[in-house]
C-alpha cells in the first residue's frame, strides 16, 4: 500500500459526500420519508481496490437558537480489515454551521499510524476571512497556519455537499458552490450527469450521479475524479461516493450501509 495517501484521500472524499427528486427509491423504508434537511445518521462501508478498507459514520443535527437555524455534523472514519493492519486511521471531523450551511468553525482530530494531528478552521463572516491552524498533538507544536478570503456564506467541504443536496439540478445542469478549507477558497463546480439505479447494503436506490470538481488543483492538488450518487427522492441521500485515481492508488468507494 503506497504510504498514507489512500487513507488521507478517503477522509477528504467522504468529507465531500454529501439532487433532484421525483422517483421514489426502489426499496421503501419504514414510515414516511423525511425530506432533507433533517436530523440523520448514515453509515458507510469503505472499499479500496475491491477490498474492505474501513467504515464511516456521519450525523447531522439541527437546532434553533434565538430564531437562527444552526447545524452540527460529525464525520467519524476508521480504517478496517487488512488496511487497518497496514495503516491504522481514526479521524473525527466536527462542523458547526448556521442558516444555509454557512460554516462557523471546523475541528479535525486525526490519528494516522503514529501521528496525531489537530486542525481547526474558523470562518469569520464579518471579516470575510477563514483562519486555518494545524497542530501536532504529540509534539504540542504548530505545523501550519493560513488565512484566506471567503464570501459571505462559504461552506466547508461537508457544508458544500449539504448545500448541493438542497438544489434541484437535473442531468445536464451545473451548479457552483462556495467552499473553503481555510487554506483555499473556490467556487466548486458540480455537474449533474445521469440517473442510475445503485445497489448497496442499505438497499437499491434510484439516484442521480454528479461529478464534483474539487481535485486537480481546484481545492486539492491531487489528480482525481470524484463522483457522488444521491437518491432521487425528497431525502437526497448520499448513497455512494467514488474517487477515481490513477495507478497505484486506484478507486476508493463509500457505499451506504444503513440509515439510522
């Protein structure tokens, strides 16, 4: 396995996991479907080059404080199987957002092999700036700081995907969503490509496939293609995500295992 690139990319990919609707999913769920956005918990299997590589869990929790809509999301990723024996990874990523998923702050606690890092990003809308701080927890040392200009309502990578889930793009249509990781700020392009039926552990879903342009120097320098399949119903569930890279890494796929 080529160093830590597949695992680190897996975190970045799932972070952007998160579409138009009309057809119901093929496999019904108990009770009435709750339209997005709403509270949810989604669990994924991670596959790397056709082998089990780990699991991911993402939660979304809404609150209303002083008549302002607020959101909190947590992404937890752990390596598993053979990959975990070769390279242990455990990352927890928390995001606080307001209104239409405008980022307030993010916190990444990352344990990868013998490394333990902490990364914080603060989004100051009044100043139009995002501030990035990365620390080595074991050495108690600051590794990197940065500051970048942001628009009035920039999302982090997860907030950008949540915004996408509120749109009504039909195949052939394109959207641009403001995204910043604290080091760079872009208008991320998303293309709605086609409708596909996808079978995962959670069931069989009618979906819309999107291509998300955040690699190849857009937000991340690595060369890759990213595709997201979102359920073609009112919930806009992120059913599957795949990052396709060249040899020797290949493809990393996140497939929905269960809801709730």
